C-alpha cells in the first residue's frame, strides 16, 4: 500500500503538474497532481484531459434538464 497526497488538477497551471504551493510541508514524491493521479488510479488508461472531456459531454447532454430543474426551484 502506498499513501499519497493527491490533487485532481493543478490549480496553479493548466499545462503542467509542477505544483509548488505548500512545498515546505511535503516531499514532492508523495504528491500526485493532475495526470499523475488519474494515471495511477486508472492503471494508465485515463488522463485529466479525458476527465475534462467527460464533464463537457455530460454537461452538454444535461444542460437543458439542469436549467429546467433550476427554473422550477425559483
């Protein structure tokens, strides 16, 4: 068993996994950022870009239903 600190995406950059925030509090090898996390949990079959694509697809398919539901609440 391995233990990591995991961040599903890098809030500091959209282009890399070079996460530096709070760097004094952890060893970088103990931190998984973005694709490092998704590659590990998916056995190398899934990336952060795949996740973004899925959310976009689900959002596009569900947008109308979500808007209707929100309107019914007001």
